[in-house]
């Protein structure tokens, strides 16, 4: 592969990744933290949530601590309020669902592009570029959901990915060797025909 084909292959990898990633993001918009947690809560004076009742009423979680007194003005502190505990959990649950959906969409798209790059394109730069873009798409899809997936699922996904990549690498190399042999066989046949003609 010459320098021009390498540059074309890299460009195709980048553009294929952009098309698939931004296309998925158009379908599955990432949840916005502000839709779950109202940042205006923190604008109120801290004393507004210095009791269990006030904290719970504001939608926060009260965390008890060993009581202690503050420096003057003296005040007995029995705990503190985490205003964003429950809304952050809701946001985290929404992100988990979002990344799962992205993964389920990116997986078949990545595999389809990988197969297309290996089978349907004879140009080396195009095929290699599409296959590289497919790998980036698969990494993008798995990357977000990876932190939520269980270890057995991570193992199966890693194993399946390894098998697929090895298979296509083997198949692609065999195909390339076959394409290289065809011109040689054609030359041999032409030589044989010329020899027969000369003998006649």
C-alpha cells in the first residue's frame, strides 16, 4: 500500500467513525444532567438544609454523623444534606440505559461495516479504511457500556471480538493471495498459448 492509499485509508477510517458515531447520537440523545438535578438547589443558603426534615423535603438524602459543635457561633451539627444524591442516581440509571442502547445499535453497525470492508470492496485503501472505521465504531459502542457490563459479558464480548477479527484477518489475507495469483496464472496461460502457436 503506497502513501496515497494509506492517507485515503486513514481518511475513510475517520469519516466512517464520524458517520456512525454521530448518526447513533442523533437517534439516541445522551441524557442531560440538568434534566434530573436542579442546580438551583445549591444556590440556597446551606442552613436551609441543616435538618433531616428540611433535607428530605428538598429531595436530598440526610447523612447522619457523630454530633459535634461548630466554632462560634456555636451550633450542634448532627449530619449533612446531600441534595443531589437521588437525582444523581436517576441520572446514572438513565445513562446506563443510554449506553446499553448505543452498544446494541453500534454492535451490528460495526459488524456490518467490517464485513462490507472485507468482502465488497476490492480497493485496499477503501476496504482497510472501512474495517478500521468499523473497529472504532465497536470500541465506541462498547466503551460507554463497558463500566456497567458484568465480567462474564465482558469476557464473551472480548472473545467474540477476537474470533471475528482473527477470522476476517485470515480470510482477507487468503483473498489477497488469491488476487495476486490470478495475474500470474493468466501470464502462464498466455505463455503456453504463445508456445503452442510458435510450434505450429
